[in-house]
């Protein structure tokens, strides 16, 4: 089954989650600043579903720094069996050359399986645009949880932020860490786009969610991500895999 996303209004994410079990490809209009688009991308990413970007010609592919324009482009080419073609004429940019090289090594798309580990936490939080105060709060929290015997994965501390593939490898490492966590803790910054992508992955993987700073948030009833977080359905009753 092929799914198509041309706008991101009125998406029923529970119905979408069920549809992804039968989905073989997703066609989408990429909207890198649309939070619901990023949430859907997070869901698709952990399922390892190939994507086709319908507005690819509108993307700025000259830059290779991480962004939610470049990362989905890399993802789309890794999952595209027609890239590269036989004469390599569709390998046009520096990023295309990098993708072609890793595909020759056998890199492809795969589903990220849910395998929660006891006392492991993934911390969703702002990274690139975090304020000094937010970073201090997050790092103090991480140290406290570690002293309490937890293993914690905070992206800016535990995922290398340099990425030759526009953020694709960062997303891969982060969502693998989400999959092996027993619980997701969220320091919610409503302007953080990366956090929304991670939330989509956590939702698809049915992870329990704890909002750490919920009392300081001005919740917006017209923001679909605020509403998803407020009504998060998954509780901490999943089977975990003890470390050997």
C-alpha cells in the first residue's frame, strides 16, 4: 500500500499508525517547518518506509549541513532502487556522490525494532537552538538520573552532531536509542523541530512519555503536537529486556 501526504491537517495518527503496518512507500510534499509533517516523518522513519519527495525540485540541495530538507532527501535516495541509474547521470551533487558511495557498501532502509532496555531513558530536548539555561537544566538532569542508576541518552551529549549525510545518521542513531529505551523523557520546547521528529518515532514505537517541564509550558489547544503530547496514550507497562 502506498500512502500520500500533500497536507498535514486533520491527520488521525492512530489510524496512520495502523496504516503504516501495510505501507510499502510514502509519497509526500516535504514541509520542513511544518511540525505535523516532521511528526509523520518520525513515524515513517522508524518503520523504514521508502519515501518519494513530490516537491524535490523545490529543495535547496547545495548545502550539505544537517536540516530537515537534506535528511529526507538522503533517506529518499537510499530507498530508491533507481538511484543511481546505470550511467550515473542522476548523481548530480556532492550529496548524491556520498549517497551513491554508501549504497555501493550495501546501506539500505530497515525498520527500527522496539527493544526497550530496563532503566534506559531517551531524553527528547532542544539541541541546535537550546539556550544556555536549557542546556544546564538538561545536563544537570542527565547527571542526576545517571547517579540514580539510569542509562540516559541525551542527543547533544551522546549522539555525535557532525553528519556528512545532512542529519540522516544523527536521526538513525537517535531513533535506535529511542527504540532501546524503556521510557522517553521530554524537555518540551515548542520551537524545537528535531524534538517533534523524535516524538513521532517514539509514538510509532509506543513509548511511555514523561514531560519534565509541563508546568512551565503554555499549552496551545490549536497546536496538533501539543494535543498529541497532552493525550499521549502509551503507559509504562511494556516488557523490557534486561542487560546481560
